[in-house]
C-alpha cells in the first residue's frame, strides 16, 4: 500500500503564517536558514510542503519562545514529539519506579 502525504502549496503555508503568498515566498529562504522551516518537497512544482512538517514547525516555533533559532525550534519539535510518544507508549511505573 503506498504511503501518501498531505501537502500544502505556498498560498496555504502563507495563510498559516498570516502573511501573503508573495511575502512568504520572499522570506522562505530566511525562514529555512534562520528558523529551521521545512524545505519544499523536491521536484514539486508548484512548490509544495509536507503538511505535517509545516504543522510541527509551527508548533515548535510557537513553543520555542523568544529565543527562536533553527536549533531551538528543532529542539522544541523533538521535545514535543518525544512527549507525545511517551504519553502514547510509555508504561506507567509501579510503586518501585520500575516500568510495569
């Protein structure tokens, strides 16, 4: 069974960011370089982004606070993913602190 990914065009990404399409496209390289914004899918024309990657980046960017850099946004995305995985898959510890 093929894996499909939901994608977004530049206008949809721009809407999520609250800017116009032209502003987003003008600032895209800086967003990628300075804040770790996900790059567009290779060979996709018109430019398209994986929706899940954009959504994770938006969450990480918001949670990174005032010290936003590519590294801090990336770390925040990883921490958020780790917390979701732990909440979903970690077994609760017993009274001795050992996973049941």
